[in-house]
């Protein structure tokens, strides 16, 4: 089970770690999800939290049958480094 929560009311995927919240914001139009911005609190920096968040979000996106626009530089870089997610790009 994933720790990643899709908070549809706030248009973001969330990962809670040590009383902090890492989030990646998105918008959905039709069957395309655009990742806009990712925030990882400084307290969680350098621990792979951002990558875990994006991996979990992309796994849910795949399960939902959506295509991805990686507007967020962090998401874009993650997909470039992980070939298994490149098929999700529009």
C-alpha cells in the first residue's frame, strides 16, 4: 500500500513524513495530468522523499490510465532518470 495520498480537493499528491508534508501539485484536463510544482520541506531534503512522492504519484497516475505533462522541473528530471515512467508522457 502506498503512503502517497491523492488529495483531490487540493489538487495534489501528498506524502507525510516526520510531521512534515511533501506535496506535488497538479491539474487534470480530460485524461492528461499536468504536474505543476513539487514542494519538499527543507527538513526532509536529501532523504529521497521527493523521489518517493513522485514515484508513488506516477504509479497512481498509471493505474488511473492518465498521461503526464511534466511542467514541474523535479517531475521532469525524475521521469528522465527513470525510463519506466517515460511512456506516461504525452
